[in-house]
C-alpha cells in the first residue's frame, strides 16, 4: 500500500473517531480509539513506540515515544491543544528524521472540525 493511501485511511479513521467523541478528551483516549479504528480496518498499528536518539555512534534511550506507527511507514502524532505550535511540527519532523520515516501526520483533536486539525509533514530523506 502506498503512503498516500495509508495516510488517507488514517485521516478517515481519525475523522470517524473525532465525529464520535468530539473535542475535549485526553490525548490518550483519542490514541486508543484511533488505534482500535485502524485495527478494525486491517492496518498494522503500534502505539507508544520507543524512539532512541543516536549520538556520536551511541544509541541513547531517552524516553521519546511515537504515538502511533501505522504500517511501519507513517508516524502519527496526536495532540489535544488549542492550536498546533511550531514546536509540535518540530517534534514530528525530528521523529521522522530519527526514525528514517518519510511521512508523518500531526493530528489535533481539540478542534471543532478535524479537517482543520490535520497537518502532514514529509521527511526529505
């Protein structure tokens, strides 16, 4: 499955979750429900995937976690904030670079209409 198709399925699943739950819950609730919804659709989804930092030839475990990794290809970072900030985008871009993944989705569930809370980012590997 290509990245565009996978990302489309992720966005569709996120919209279903947002329509059912609305804004106002904790990030962990959306994460669990989105993982469930993607699993129902036959997608491989891992939650809270550890992401070590490689520095000076050493692998250092610092507790960084990818919210969802879908089909071993797309990083999904979830937020429940008033507005996506530059630091959230920088976080996703750093995760993409550290994991050598090409595509990430930043999804903010704390919006009235989820289409206004989704940003995709590409790692130009």
